[in-house]
């Protein structure tokens, strides 16, 4: 999968831009706040119909404007042409079209144009609460499997209904109905998450070994109450606690993903460089599984490439993503000379854009 052309209108600080991209490396350089990351986020929007960061659709409209448009012309690995248009206005809301046809449900678009982003914000997967890691797994699995997306959306809806009910009543007959629905849906979510983490583990270890020079061993595992008992049983055990607390205290909405280095928690014992290398290995493992299962190589977005990485690890990363298993790559960095020097020494061909105050030029 590659993005040949990108059109932006009123997207964040970019009032208007029309870009023709290379099928290989595309580099955007400029000062902090110039708008480099906004370009990557626009590409992410076209795939996921939402920002890669904690921003609402309304916050992505340029100041003083009423709407934004992001449009991309794609070519698949099988040489098929595709056009995706995503627009949002304060009055009409969001509209997403593929080849001129509007989606009935925006969720149906997720996974059709695969993307993987590596950014400084990934650090939240290590430092923040389990909710961030669950959201990451949900987004990853939703691009792989439309059934998973429908299942997790339905699970969250039933969970919200059960929690609302617990705030006003506690009839056993009604709770058993909610329990059965949550158990059926939660079991499917658990199995999908457990299986994908098991598949990721050897790949994360492999990529980390390359990036770190085989210095430390890392691993990733999935932690869930459902590994001990079915959710229906767990909900019955927690019945009194749920009634007292007025919310559901057991289920896959409380699961976690555990990251370790040398057998110890990565959050406590990993340096900044080790944590960043781990996160890159995690995302490269995601890329590989998406490529193998979906049949399309995702577009790889590398935001602030040199953040917390020494030049040696950056060069190893660029060497990794230059292989045939990878396709189009979009990179941002604030230092043009450093980026050009690194790409040139690695013998990589690239297309470079300069970004200044939302203006983009070759």
C-alpha cells in the first residue's frame, strides 16, 4: 500500500497543501510546531478516520475555519487505484468516502488502508495506565479483523448498559442477562488479544535484538482474569462487589499487557533508549503481522525519528525498514542536515519536504 497524493485543506495549521509522495522514503523537516506531525496525522486519519493523538475532530480544524478536508490517492500492492476522502465540518459532522461512495458505517473503513505509526507519544504505552495498552491492542486488532472491531464495540456498549443499571438497580435476573452477553463477547475479545500477543512476542524480541545489538532480552505477555476462569464465573464471584461499587469490576476492560526487559518491568528498569527501542520493536512486529495477515504492506509513519535514540539505533532502524517487506515510509525530524546525512550514509533514496508555519515545499 502506498499513498501517491495527499490533499489537505484547513487541517490543523495547514490551510492548503497538495503533495505528491515517493513510493519509498518521504521526509518532512522543520522546526517544532511547524506542522510536520500534522502531515503524519492526516495520513493516519485517512486510514483510521480519527487522529493518532488525543484530539477531537473539531480540534483538527484550522483556527477560524468551519471544516477540514483530507484526501488521499492510493495504490495497493496489487496495483489497484483507490481514492479516500475524509471531511469534517462543525455543522454536518464527519463524512468518509471511498472512491466517491460514502460509508454507511465509518467503522467499515478501518483496516482497508493499513497504517502503523511510531511516535514519541508511544511512551504512554509504558508509563500510563493499562487503558492505553488496551486501546493500542484494540486499534491493532481492529485493523486486522473487522469482526474484532464489532465485538469490542458491542462489548463496550453492553458494559456501559450494565454499569448504568448497577447505579439504579440490582435485580439478579437482569444482571444475569448482561452477564451472558458480556461473557460471550468478552471471551472472544480475550482469545483474540491473547493470540495476537503470543504471535507478537518472538517478533518483538527479534526486532529488539537487532536494534539493541543483542544486549538484553525483552518479552511481552497478556494479563487477564479470564486466563483463570470464564467471564460468566468471574462476574458471579464479583456480584456483591459490583452492586456496592455500582460498576463492573471484572472483565476484559480491566486486562493489561506486560512489558519486561531482562525479566523485570520495562517501566522501572528500562532506560529511555531501551524503552524507545522496545516500542519500535513492538510497532515493527505489528507491521509484520498486519502485512502477513492482511496482504498489504501498511504505510509506516516515523514521527520525530531521532527522539531518545542514538545514531547507531537510528541507522539500524533505517536498515530494518529498507527491506522488501516494508513499503512506503513517511519520516519527520527537526534537523535536516542530520536526517539527510543519516539517510545518505545508509544509501537510501528519499524525497524531502520542508515545513514552515504550515507551508510545505520541496
